[in-house]
C-alpha cells in the first residue's frame, strides 16, 4: 500500500514526537518539508486519529506528546514499518508522479468534457501515471504533430 503525502507526513510526525521528548518546531517543519499551517493540520490529525495529547511550549518553541493515547510502542513500530515500505515502494517507481519544483511545472486550469476526462483517467490507470502526466504527453504529442505539419 502506498501512503498519500498527507498520511506519510502524519506518520513521520508521529515518529518524530513518539519518543515523548520535546521537538523544536523548526526541526519538525524541516523534517516534514512543510509550512506551519500544514504542520498545524498534521498535528490536528495526529491528535484526532490517535487521541494523543500534544502540547506546544512557547518558551522552547517545541511540541511534545504528553499523553500518547493510541500511539503506543507497538503502533509506532507499525508506523515505522509502513513508512519504510512506502519509501522502498517510491524508490522502486520508475515514473515520477508529481514535481513540486515550480520551475518544472505550472498549474493550468482546463475545462474538459467528462468523457474526455474519463479517457485521460483510463490512460493514467493503464500507464500507472497521473492525469497530469497524461495531459502533458498528449500536449507534447499534439505540438510535435502540429510543428511537423507547419514545417511542410
């Protein structure tokens, strides 16, 4: 099973805080590669999902689990195992799913008929890629054909 980015972030946060020791906010943000609002959402999910009591210390700018709730050692071992297998699965992939580098990708809004969208989704499933990758392939192919036609 492959974890979503959100699930992996919450699991990594659980591992960081799992020792019960205070962890500085900046260290967490750096380790999770996220913004403060994203960290806040991940903390909320960790609190709600595992009934963990997590406190913030203004003096040290750190978070600490004071009551683990369902985050016992067995659960943390399972989370660690799941994260490890998720990392292995991602390194085994040959196709990049998403590029977050703003120089490489630019979000574009398209209005497509549902029938066209379903075809794009079917191609994405068949090729084990994303909808975005299929649209890029289609656009690249169409541009190449159009350029060849214009050169004649």
